[in-house]
C-alpha cells in the first residue's frame, strides 16, 4: 500500500502550495486546487483514475440522447411503435407551426410598437417646434411693421 506525501485534502500545506502555485504560475495553482478537490476520487493509482474516467464517459454517452431537444430534432428516435411515432411527428409539426405563428405575432407586435414610438416621437417633436415657433417673434408670419418683407426667417434685426 502506497501513501501520498501530500494528501488531497484541505490542509495548511496544500493551501500554501496552492497559493504559491497561483503566485508563481496560475496553472500550477489551478492544478493543486484540482488535486485538492478531486484527488481523492482518482485514488492515487492509474487504474482507479481510468475507472473513474470510464464511469464518467459512459454516463455522458448514456445521457446524450436526452439532450437532443436543444437542436430541434427533439430526439426523433423510433419508439418501436409506428402509430405512436406518427402521432409524435404530427404533434411536433403542429407545435412547430404554432411556434412559427407566435414568432410572426412577436414580429408584428415589435413593428407596431416601433410605429407607435415613431408617432409619439413625431408628436413630441411637433409640439416642441410649435412652442419654439411661438417663442420666436415673427417666424413664418409677416409682422405689421415690416409689411410683406419677411426676409429675416424669424430672426429679429433690431437695427432701428
């Protein structure tokens, strides 16, 4: 039976080695941290490490078929029953059509909101321009003291 000089546990020695590893070269500190956290699972022998690796690999391959829903294939493996497979494909087609309809409604709603925001912006701009025109004397209308000579475009030249 062999014993490790540095055991994979939280001790002052392993913490000091981890900190020194991070100070010297960060991958060393990360390796020591990994050894502290997962060193006990590997058991210190290559056989146990390989067994642990194979166990994880087999778990990943066994659960691989459960994660097909992300890529729109929805795990289209045959169930062995033709009637059920046909029912499932019809339901998935119906759901896909419903999703497409909802996506179209979302796009229409975004277009409606964009038009609504444009109209609101136009109304606020027109209100601003009307208030500004009202505060500027003689803009866009002829004043009685100038006759029809409105050439200053709203700017008063008080050179009287």
